[in-house]
């Protein structure tokens, strides 16, 4: 089942889109910084509005990276229980509980992001120098808080596979 989901064309397309955003935004941030340095120190002119562009690309980079980390389930964790708990069955239950809590938190954040989207659409607004819609930067936050729900559901469903959990832990305990 897991391979069917991961081989589904929309799933692969979404991951490719996330990787593209991370690479594109990284390159854009480096180029903008490079242009700003050349303008300021070599040409002695001001590159006004560079901060507007940097904020947009940096936010998309940050939230697409967080989203990809959510897919990989590789976020930083303060996992002290794995040191204390040596029973694989208890670790299995704790893992499911952690995934369920992560899903609940991501649903709460997605709800908040949807409310924020509604507020942003009412307020509108544009940047001061280039007059870009504020949704260019705010959209990253909305996507970054709503999309992890999909990945957290995915991880929660597959956390119920005890044999897969044990094989990742390096043990061979039977339920």
C-alpha cells in the first residue's frame, strides 16, 4: 500500500514541486544577495526593495523545506523516551501516539492558516516598492501550515505497521 501511494503520480508531482521550490528559492536568495552586494559595494548604488524579494523567497524556502521535512518525517525531535523505554511494544504505542498528536497539531495549524487566509484576502495589501501582492509571501505560510496535514495522515496510517516499525528499530520482536 505504501509503495502505491508513493508511486502515485500526484504524490510524486507534489514532491517534485516541493524540491523545485526549495532549489529555486535557494538560488533566488543567493542571486538577490549577490546583486545587493555588487550594487552596494562595487557600483555604490542602492538596490531598494531587495528586502521585499528576499522575504518572499526566504519564506517560500523556509516553508517548503519544512513541508519536505514533514514528508520525510525528519524534523528535529526531543525524543527522550526512546532512551528510557527499551520495550519495543511500548515504543510502538508511543510512536503511534506521537504521530496522532502531530496530526492533531497540524490540523489545528491548518485551521488557523485557513482563518489567516480569509483575513489576508479581506485585507489585501501590496509591498511598498514593487507593489507585489502581500499574498506572495503570506501564501508560503498558508501552504506551509496546511499541507503537513496530508503527510501527518500518511505517517499516522503507516505507523500502525508493527513489523515495519520493528525493522526500522533494528529488532525482531513479534507482536
